[in-house]
């Protein structure tokens, strides 16, 4: 599961009638291809009024932010270790 706080609106130049998986689609594709048989899930955080910079709204650049987030998520997933038994005040 990947959480990132921004509207998935990089592909806005496609037009309002077009359909795109945009940023989340690229992130989940990266994780699923690198970690089979994982099913990746993208969860949009509390983004408020946060959009990607308009410089990424070009066909040759639009995947750059997704690849940065996907690469970091993959790095963290590979390094992750089990947390162990839960502990609490009453255990």
C-alpha cells in the first residue's frame, strides 16, 4: 500500500473526456512488476489543495513524479522487516 498526498492530476492535458490511471496507475504498475505476485494499492492522502507542478503535464515528463514515488516505495518495501509481537501497557 502506497500513500501519497497529491491529486492524481498530472495527465490533465488529455482532456476531461479521456480516461487515465494517471499517477496512481504508474506507481502500482511499478510495484506489481517488481514484486510479483503483489497487488499494489494506492491510497490518496489528505491532499487538500495539492496538485503536481504543471511542468510534469507533458507526455515526455508525466511519469517522472510517479517513478520517484514508486522507486521510494519499492526501496522501503524491500527493506521492511516484521515488527514482531505487539507490545502495550497491559501485556
